[in-house]
């Protein structure tokens, strides 16, 4: 138990010490939320009076993506490249405790991000439909999906290539995933693709849960569930431990 | 034997390393040292043959083995943004009865660097941290892959002292090196490998005493009249590289006196004189040269028409 808690605490400390990771995990989501809530340049879906009501669920989905895919994926990629994972292989830590520590680290990041975003959104006049328990389920499924994607890249690409690809994917999933730009405002085929992306599915699900009057998201739950199972499974198959 | 696809990285490497002794795997780059050590650590599964560490199978009994071994990889193995103190405490949490991180930092001379981030440490400091990490679990056996490469002389001294202390505490130490001097100074037992095969195996003294018949080697200006010297000494004298001579005779006081007298008569300076024992370097160079020659012969024979063989080196 001591090994697990020390491992999780150390990994979290290393992540929070890293300026770029903090930028992606906290600064960018908060900046997007504040900017687009105050300056109404983005389109919002029909029936939304206040931009913040549409933006907050999407920004929460973005936070999940930044912790579970970007922070986890980039740090794990470099740990693989620097031989840390290889070295851990000859300690008694073991893979299951390593995975548990990574999950704990991502959950801790999510709690920090979620609190900051909810507080900022409340200041901006956000008035959620509080079905928090269901939102937690959606966030966990999203974390599994994005974490799996992040680890597939981290476990197969070199550290710097992984860094570039993960950041590129982050931008792509952000723009095409209904997080700040509503899916229905994207051109036809792009909006269909967006619905099949993990980012599109998670933001659609969070919209339904947290915004009154949002369209119901039955198919989005299915898409999210498929990603949450398939991506971690792919990671366990494809992940290479050695540099 | 360990194969990587078509390549036999290690083939028929067989040796024992004892507790309370330092065993050095000595060989040039690409000889198969790291492959051998990583097989012992459980990273590679041998294609054929068997490996036991503390009587256990490093792959099958992995969980039991890792409790009792300490590993220093050739490079890396540490979180780039971590501090030495933090890393040692992290690793200490993996073991039931770890060593004291502060004492270990002191032992490897990193106490005043304990709060510096790993990527800002010098190469030698990084090596010493890796060594400390190998020792944090109070191991019975340690595997050190090139423990002194890229390290400054003071750091090298520290690493060697720690290795000697480990041996005195009864720990089995297996290290790899391509530094002959290091093997000669540090090892109780040297295994010379090249191209994945063991060329020789023994204590440094045994290896240096073995091999060629008695000889006297000396340095003098190039082009000395070897025929004349040879008839005076009653033994063949040959000039190897210009200015380096070998007399095929036992180094008795009489022979050595005759040699120096002859040089004095011809007014020749004596640059250096060695008798009897070879240095480990002599042994190593001779063995690897012989192995190379044998391999060349094999390849020539295999190039007969109708038979082709591709040979690749790891």
C-alpha cells in the first residue's frame, strides 16, 4: 500500500511541477471558458441563452481529455523513452500497482481541474441541472477512453513524436468534438465524424446531463462506452515498456 | 542463447558469479554483455539454455527475484523531473526493509545535490544516483551495466569503493565493462566475452598467467639488430610494432642481465621492460584477435559454391 500511495503522490507532484502540463490541464480550459463566455463570438446551439451554459460541459470534457490523454500520455511517453518504465520492471512495484498509481494520479488531476472549472463557471453565471452522479460516470468513462488513447500513443511512439502527435490530436479532438463549437454548426460530414470521436461523445453526454433542453444522447453513451473499452484494451495490446 | 530475430546476440555464454565476489563481464562494444545481463535481470527470455539468479528463474520467478536484486541500467531509468532524494524515497517505498535514503545519498556523494532535478545532474552524478537506486532494496545480488562509463575520476573512485564494500558485505556483484583496467582492479573473477561467446574465464591473475609461453618484452629504438641479440641470448627475438621487441625466453636474471648488457654495448636506451606476467590487456587483445581470425576462416570456408550463409553481428 505504501508503494502505491508513494508512487501516486510522486507522479502527481512531478505532473504539477511541470509548467506545460499545467498550461494544458488548467490554464487553457479556464481561458477558453472565460473568453468565450464573455466575448460572444462563437455560435451556440438553438435555445441556449447564456454561452456559459453550453460551454461549461464542453470545457469539463476538455479537462478530462487534457488530464487523461495529454498529461498522462506525454509523461508516460517520456518515462518510456528515459527507461523509467524499464527500470521499474526490476523493482517489486509491479505493473498492477503502476497502473493503479497512474489512475489515481489522473483522478486527482480531474478533481483539481473540475473544482477550478466549476468555481470559475459559477462566477460566470453557470446554472447547471445538477445530476452530478451521472456526470461522474460520464467523466470516468471519458477518462478511460482518453487514457487508453494516450497510452496507445505513449507506448508506441518515441517521446518527442508522441509529444507532437498527442498535442495535435488534442487540438483536433477539441475543435471537431463539440467542446467549444457545437457539432451541429460543423459542416455535414464533419459533424457525423465528430459524433463518433471520444471528445464528441463525452461532450454530448455531459451536455445532456448538465444542460436543460439539450438533446438526449443515447447514441453518444454507446460511442463513449465503446471507446472506454476499446482504447484501454488496445493499450494493453500495443504498449511497449522498453524505450 | 539469446536471439534477436536472425541474430544470435549471445550464444553459449556460461559462467557462475559467486556471492561476496565481483564478477566482471569484459568485452568490446556489441560483445553481448548487456544482453547477458538483461537476461539475468529477466528482461529477455533465453531462446535456449537456462539462467538462474539466487537459484530462481528470473522470468518465471520474477516477483521473488526482483525483491533481492539491484539493477543499474546502462543509461536512464530515472524520471527526468525528479530530485535524487525524492527518487530514492520512492524506490524505498517498494521494499519491506529498504536502506536509509539519506545514508545512501551520502555514500555516493550526492548529499548536496539531493534537491537538484535529475536532468540538471552531470553524467557522473546521474550514474551515482543509479547506483544508489540499485542498492536501496538491500539486494543480495547487484547487476551494474557499465557503472563507471561517462563518470569523472573522483566519481569513479566513489563507485569502485562502493562496489568493494558490497563485496565485503557478501553481496554478489556482476558488472560489465569494456575498461580492462577497471576489470583488473575491481574484479575477483573476469569473464571475457566477444561476439556473444565466452573467450576466457578466471581470476585476473589466472588469466594473466595463462596463454603464451614465457617471454620478455622490451622497448628500444626501432630497427635493432635482432639477429645479433638473438645469438647472444640463445633465444628468438622479434620486433613486433616498430620499437617493441619480444624475446621468447624465461625472464631469468641471467637472460635479463645479458639483454641489458647487449643494449649497453650498442649504446641503446631501454624504454620499458616487462617479464613473465601479461597484463589483462595483452590477454584480451590476443584472445579477441584469435577469435577474429577463427571467424574469418569459418566464413571463407562457408563461401564455397552451392552454400551460402549470411552472417550478421549483434
